[in-house]
């Protein structure tokens, strides 16, 4: 059996947004007990990460690392059609992935104790992001 839900996530700009509850709700509503949950973001300047959920400093440090690795306005990039964060947002998304695959056990995402599912917004300004959650199994 396969179930699918579409989520719309409103962001306030660059940063991480906890979507664990939304994904877990989709898994519960599917009625599936054992299987796979695939989460996909339909954008080229946002991504999905599985990250520490207990200490927000981890995500703040991740952003500091990304800012150093792929700074806005870097003269290396020619693609600046939508501003100085345009190409850096694409690079960040490619480095962190647009999808996650998670096991489903006992009707829940089988996450580790300190794991959370986050939408990682790479653009500076607020966005509306579309995420598809597909659950397959029995």
C-alpha cells in the first residue's frame, strides 16, 4: 500500500524549520505499520536534513559553517538573477539534499532519540515550500 500527503511550509527566511511532527502525522494517518517514508522538497533553494533536535546550537553552527563555505555575494558565482543569495542557496541545497528516506516501524518514523526532520531554507526572504511525504509498506 502507498499513501501520500503534500505539506506547505511557510518560512520566515534562511534557517531550519522542524517538520518532524508534520511528517510523523502523515505516517500515522497512512495507517501503515512497517515500511518506508520518503520526504521530498520541490525546490532548488531549500533542502531537508536529519539533524540533532535537542540543542538548537547544532543548527546554528551548521548555518555558520554554510555561511563560511558558501557565502552570499561570492564573486565566483555568475547566477545572481534573484539576488546575492541565489546561487549560494542552490549550492547549499545540493550539498544537503532535497529528500530523505526513513524507516517506518510500529506505525512511526523510526528516528533516533535525538533526530529531527528539518526543512532547511537557504533563501534570505520568506518563502512557501512544498514538501511531499510518500509512505509505502504494509
